[in-house]
């Protein structure tokens, strides 16, 4: 596991997103606690995390011969969006694809929505170029539209597909719109935590499913934040020492080696079958 502790609720989200959606979307509490114990999360901490996810309407209780939880239908689009960001945005955007621009104005009487907009746009990877004006690579336009509708924020925002025309030195300017040092620090932390893991696994001819699971879930939990913090800007606009490429290579290597053995392990622990239809 990574040096820094990961929240049990984040690990549970990863287990649902990476495995349980492919196995019907449901798991018994007993089996989930067993899997969490393999990630050094004890029973009380796991139960507390499950309770929090239930209160947030991420999980719904359902009995299928045993007490268990399934993903709430309302959050499935969020997990689908996560798949696109985590596994589909490993390469930088192209400058020719243009930009997504969000312009919002929120009345003072509803200023809480202003905070929500800033937080959600930042989490999607938008950079703040001026008060109420946010920018991201054009490929994030659909995700932004879906998020604004899902969160009930679309009435406050004008969303544009835009092209850059003139006048600034764009590579120099974008560094003031995104916090490049903070993003690079996150990539460096990931590389430090998992570079040696990738090297070690490269020497193994086979990997046990349980061992794969214990590596994969924390790794994916730590990684899945990064495609949101990093908007995937075109290469021409990035610093020469941009360290995302090495981190992405490590992630892809570990995903290729660990994902399927981890899924097999979850199936063995739970008895769930990949053909089970999601309710």
C-alpha cells in the first residue's frame, strides 16, 4: 500500500468501481469486510465507512440471502464518468481540439452555489482564468455539462466551446490558471509510492490474486484523483520537466498486471459471477 493512509470509504468506492459493477453491483457486508481486512481496514472502520457511504446515498442496503449493499443508481453515472477520466484520458489533449469555457454569475443571496461551482469545476480539471471564468481542454465539455445538470447548477452557468485566438504567450499564461507545482507533487508522490512496486512485479512470472488485490486497490485509489486534478493540457503548454508521463507509465503497467488477478480474487472471496445482472 502507499505510504500515506487512504480513507476506508475511498477504498470501498474503488472496490465497487473496479470490481463490483462487473459482478452485479452488490456485495454482502461480511464479504466486503473480509476484503477490507486485506487492505488493513478493521471491521469497525469498514462498517463506519459503509454507514457514511449509505448516508451520502452512494450505497443502498439490500438483502440477497445476506445483508449487503449495492451502488445507488444515482451514482452510476459518476462512476461511468470516472472510468472515462481514469482510463480514457492518459494522453494529453490536442491544442487543435479547443477549449471548454464555463462562465458563471451567482447572486449574493445564493453564494453557496458559487462555492459549489468553484469546487466542482476545479475537481473536473478547470483552471480559473478570471473571476467567474473557467477553462479546460475541449474534451471535458461533455463531462462539465453532465456535472452541472446532475448537480442542479446549470442555471448559473454559460458553457462554451471555445478557440484561443490571440494575444498572450499561452504556455506562460496557463501556468497561472492551473497550479502546476501542486499537480506535479501529486504525480511525484504516486511515482515514489508505486515505482518500486512496478519494478518488483516486473520480475515476477506470476502474481497471486490476493497479492494483486492488496496492491491494486490502494494504487487505483491514489491514482484516480490525478486525472481530475490534471486536466490533461496539450503537451505544448506544459513545463519541460512535466512528470506526468512517468507516473502514467507506472499506472498503466500496474493496471495491466494487477487488474484481472484482483478481479478473480474478488470473485473467489465473494462467490459473485461476472455474468450476474446489475439490478
